[in-house]
């Protein structure tokens, strides 16, 4: 559940998702337009183009991409990121549609976007494991200082007992709780390699 962030006392804030900002629709991008046409690097470029406080929002976006990776949100596609106009200024909207989709998908993905982190794409298969160096390169490409990238990755790589407690308190079956925790723990460890 996410509290509505797109409404105010007299209506709705103007909000545009990244698919629209990149010009992708079913007619102009195919039936999988929100998955197959862009990378997370392309998304960061959208933030740089339209947001005055781009350095802050690019750092928030980086954190969100890492969070989605760790929590196995394989549905973080172009329509699940947006810019919102508040006080005549565009900012990256608060995060929404955050869920561990791998528990429900027959064929889970590493990233929702087919190209992965990089504009030219990534070769993602069982033989290629995403590693910390991929995220370090992603952070460099989107213009984040090395110390910011290190701080964020170190924070996600640390075991957090609250994660396990929240999973345990969820309404998932015991089997799915165990699967969720093991998956999150494995992805967390991938940020150490």
C-alpha cells in the first residue's frame, strides 16, 4: 500500500511516467514498450533533462533501482517511475508499485527493463551474475560521485534484521517467507562481490 502522493486539496498534480517522457506507447514501441525500449541509464537521463534538482533525484533513483534489485521487484518498468510537478517544479515522484514479483512469476527477471542498467544493454543470463561493479559503473554513468555510490551500495549490502522481521510478519506462507528471505539475502550478497 502506498499513500496517494499525486493529489492535493484542489485536485491532482501533473505527473508523467517515464514511458510517456521517452515517447513510448503500444503504437510507438510495441506491446512490451514499457519493458523493452530503454535502460535505467536512459531513465536517469530523463531526470537530468527535466528536474532542476537532478543530482538529488538521480541519487534517489539510484537507491530505488538498487532497492528493486535487492527486493526482486522484477516489474520496475518505465510506467512505474514518474516525474511529478509540484510548485511548478518537476521532481522524481515517490516510489510506488514496489513488490517482490519473483514470488509470483514463472520466469523471474533480474531487471524489469530488458536492457538492464546500461543504455547499450546487458547480457543477462544464468551465466552472468549482476555484481557490485555493475552498479558502480551504473552510478558513474549517471553522474553520481563515487562516495555516494559506495555509501548506497554498502548500506544495501549490510544484513538488516528489520527486513527479516518484516518478511516474517507478512501474510505470506512459511514457504514463500523463506523463499523471499533467501532471495533477498542472496541479492544483498551480490552487492559484495
